């Protein structure tokens, strides 16, 4: 990799904010002695200087394709930056405290573009989930093509607007009719109630359904738009009426006939 020294020196000492900065002890490549250096982390580049006031860095470590892990060393609070490959160099650093070591390990582990790519993918996933939720809430929201793919349709888009189903589904020729709203499309018959019965004999064709009049269709639309609370209230009202009539009938049955 070719790097421009002037550009690196300017970037290392410019006023752009650093992701982390502080003194660390760096072990030499040829000698195992540790030297105190001033480190500055910007993006995926770790610069180190002789002193804090130095205007040019002594070196730079490009944090790509590496792992940051704790290691055993003569110095306390030591950690290593390891690169893949047999001939790659391992940088051994040591902090001045436990808190400083944890801060540097966390910052260096998140400095690579591979980590940023994972973060971007996770944020994109969360954004798509938010778009899916917004599309499901408003029914016909306009958005990007990605939101069009995730926008649910039909029953999944607005489940709260569906009319309450009856407790006992109506039947035609022994087959349950799931969609009993006038004007709605009937789903394909997959329950075995088609042209043949269980013994293989052909079934008679179902009678044609009676078309609802305009008044019936209007009343059905109003009933479909009613909330579940209205349905429950009507259910309780008619249930009490049926219970009262049944009680009266039972009392009449107990009275002996002349």
C-alpha cells in the first residue's frame, strides 16, 4: 500500500476530531523494550508520535484485516493488534490503567471499515423494518422502491379494520364459507370440498348464490365497518333475549297440560 507522507502528516495533525487519543507504551519490533508514545486514532488509522506536541507522526497503523485482543506481557494492561498472514507484524501496546486499556480496545475494534460495513447493514435493516411498519400503518404510503417491496397487502396491511368473524361459520353444501362479505373474492377451495367427495363420487354443483340488494349491501358495509366493541354489545343484547325466551319456554313445558 502506497501512502503519501505529507497527506498523512497533515491528516494526523489537523483539527479534525479524533476517535481516541492518549499515551500508550509500544513494544519495539527488534527490541522488546517499551517506549511511551502519543497515539491518535482517526478513522481506521492509528498514528503515534514521539511526544504530544510533535508535528509529524513517527508511524501509522492501518487497522484493516486485524484483530485486537488482550495478551500476556511484562507490562500491565497490555493488548495486541494482530494481522492475518504468516509474515505480518503484531503490534503490542500497553495502557496506563484498566479503564484506558478497555477504552482503546473498544475503539480499535470498531475502527475498521469491515466493522462499519456491518453497522451500516444493521442500520439499513432497521430502516427497512421501520418502513415496513409505516407502510403497514398508513396502508398506501409512498416511499422508495425498497419500501414497496416490503409493503404488505390485503389482510396483513390493516388487520384492525377487518370485521369480526361469526362464532360459527356458515356452510354451503357442507363446506365452510370463510369469506361471507358481499362483493369479496372467494379464496380457492383447498379443504377437499371440491368436485369429489372422500369416496371419489362427484358432488352436485353448488346452488348459485343470491345477489345482495343495494340495501343489503349497504347494511353489510355498515356492519363490516362497525368496531368489535359494537359487535360484542349486540351479541350480549341478543344473547340475553335468547336466554329469556328459552327460560319462558322451559317454564311453559313444566306446566301440566289440562
